[in-house]
C-alpha cells in the first residue's frame, strides 16, 4: 500500500477553531481502524471488479490494486457499507480478530 500524506491542522487556541464543524480536507492522519469490532473480508474469487465498495467507502479504507479491492485496516471503521453495497455479496463482515 502506498503511504498516505496529509497536512495536519493545528490550532493554537480555541479562538482559532471554527464555530461549526467544517471539512478540513484529508483526514488520513487519523488512524480510525481501532474503532472497529467487525471487519470486511473480501472473497476475491467472487469479486466482479466493479469498484462499488471503493466508491461507497466513507473513509480512505479501500484501494483498488490490480483491479481488486484491498482493505486498509488502519482506516476501516467496520461500518459495513462496502458489504451492503457489493452486488456480488463477496464482502462479509466478520468479527474482529484481536
């Protein structure tokens, strides 16, 4: 997997912070995978190479490598959207391994 780069935004005080939630661009410096208690597992034999899992993933957690989806578990929160949207149903949500 290629390294993800993002500019970190640091506020010196609460006065510099926005009054409401705003998008600050890429959040790839926040490793959110520890939030997960279930994880997507992909059966690549059934995969249609359609890219729908990548398209619907709300995090930078799925990359397409050699036309196949690869889950980056550092960022996957285990939301299950990829499994729900997969037309081939080749993604199943399995209990997280500790």
